[in-house]
C-alpha cells in the first residue's frame, strides 16, 4: 500500500473489535480499493424501471467508472463502460433518456445499443488494412443480475454468481424490494436520481446503514419534529422489534419484526395511502403468515449499496470519489400498481426524510463529515476506532436467516470490515472464503 506498506488485515482486528483510522483517510488505501474491491465485487447499477423501453438508458457508476445501463433492441438489459474505444471520450453525457445509438462527439465513432461498433469516419479510406469492428465495441461488464428489478453487475468473470455473493442476505432483498403485498408484482423508481457530494469516506456511509442502531441518538431532533407519515408525531410508524443480521459476505441488515396482526396504522396521515397499505398488508399476512411481519428495514450490501425497505423505501449508493469524498446517489421505490395519490404522498414523505434535503440524512451527513475530518491528522491516525459492542456469540432466528444479534451490537460493522480486509489482501476470488467464525 505504498506509504502504508501493511497488509489490510493488520488494519482490521475483528477479535478485538478495533479498526485503524488509516483505512478511512489514506489515499494509497483508497487507490487499492478501486482495484481490489470495486473491480471485483458485485455492484448495484440501477433499476429495470429506469430503462423500461428499448433504447432507454441511464448513466450510472461502478466505483469510479462511468457506465451506461441500457435496454437494447432485443429487450436485453446491458451495462457498458462509458468510454469510446478510439480516444476515450464519453459516448453518453446525459443522465438518462432514449436513443437509437451512442455516438462519440470527439471523432464520431458510433455504437449500437448492444455496444457494437457500427460507424467509423472514413473507415474504408483511412484504415488500410481495415480493423475488425467486432473487436472494438464498448466494453461490457463480465456478469449482470436482476433481483426484484434491481440491476447488479461485476467486472470480474471469476466472481461467483450474484446469488452466491449475497448468501443468506438475499432474504433481505427479496422481501425489501417486493411490493407491499409480498406478491409477484413490480416496483419502480419514483422520479430521477438525487446526487450530491459529501466530504466523507464511502465506508463510513456503508457502515452507517449496515446495522448502526446506536447512532439513532443523532436523530432526536427529527423524532421530535415528527417527519413520519403517521398522523401522530414520530419519525416512523410501528417500529417493531429490531434485530440485526450480520453476514460473512460483508452484508449487514437491520430487520424489524412485528406481529402479523390484522390491522396496521401505517401512513395514517394519508387516508389513501393508509388504505392501500392495509389492503396490501392483508394480502401479505394471508400468504406469508408470521413471516409477513418481518421487514428488512435498513441494510448495506457490500461494498456500497445501502437501502431502506420499510419507511421510506429507497436505495443509496455511496460512490467513492477519493479517500475524503463520496458521491451520494439516492433513488426512491414505490409499488408500480400503487394509485397516483399514494405515489405523490410517498414522494413528499421520502424527500423530507432522506436525500440532501431530508432531515434524517442531514443529521447523518454532519456525523460522517466530522468523523472523516477528525481522523485525518497524524496524531488521530494513531488511535483505532472502537467496534466492541455486542461481542457475545450471535444466535439463530426462526424467521430470519443468518447470524442474528440484538439491536445494540456492532457485529454488522465488524463483518463489513472483515470482508473489506479479505478483498484487499486476496489475489483472486479463490482466496476469499467467507465464514461465520470471523464474526
């Protein structure tokens, strides 16, 4: 690691519950993350509803790489590197839209929706002998996956399947991104992506949502204001009993468990939304029984995709922009079948809760900002962060797969940094064997 010159494992002591501040502020560590983590891991790219029609595209990111998510003429969803094979210019410079092709504005090389090179200026005259256009298409990711409408990709052909990558955390995405009734319907992204920059390391953001219930003390002012969707005061409806699931693949989930009773009071500030939710809840309990009361409330899928799947329903990707900066991308999810009035109410609730204007997220961003800045000094770097909460053995839960802990533990963060160290030190996927024993 250049100036650091230490194995990543030496920065993460899971057994003692300590992590070096160096991994949050060191630029050499950051550069190695791009090769060892973001060039290997499965990364969230977008939602299929953002490219619903042929020719639709969304400009997304995978680590520091700009990528195009698009639906080609055969209805196949593709993820391709947004750089011309001629001189590197971006072939797509709009956030989203619909097109018949992607043309480089520098020298005019043109690519089809499938990434194939279709047009080169003066090809017959200037290139003698002619090169094979088939060899010079846009670079496509090695693998893609679609889970409940969420689109994922990896650059590494040796990476395990996405289902294997998720492990038992797949349970959280299955319930989190299904419609409210738990059936086979669709969800969709509401509006466009919110994007903003924060002066923080990306891992602090990922850790926050992986299972940090202890930081809720930061949100007392929001609780008092009561931005939730209930007619009563409060930040959320029916919080239920919180339990944490830590997974050896580095994922962490906060689950909420509520009794599968007949009535729920959620969204009472909007009669239309409350009625729609109650209708969905009855269907959910009828088909799922006691499991209907389990929600994947908040979580992080390693390395940098975080989500709320209860209230609000939203996805946050913490895109790395340097050791001290993160580009935040947040999108909001609704049932596609929900009435227009319900979607409108949820939109207003979501943006006052999350995002750059959201009261809860503003609290979080202030914490992440100061934590990063206060860890950057030569003296501060000598002292580790403390992750010692909840060192007792985890337990099993009849309704939730994985290693389950009570609410007040930092096991999920330890799992995340343990997996981070595995990625950073491994030469290939064959060197990474996630085990529960490490947690």
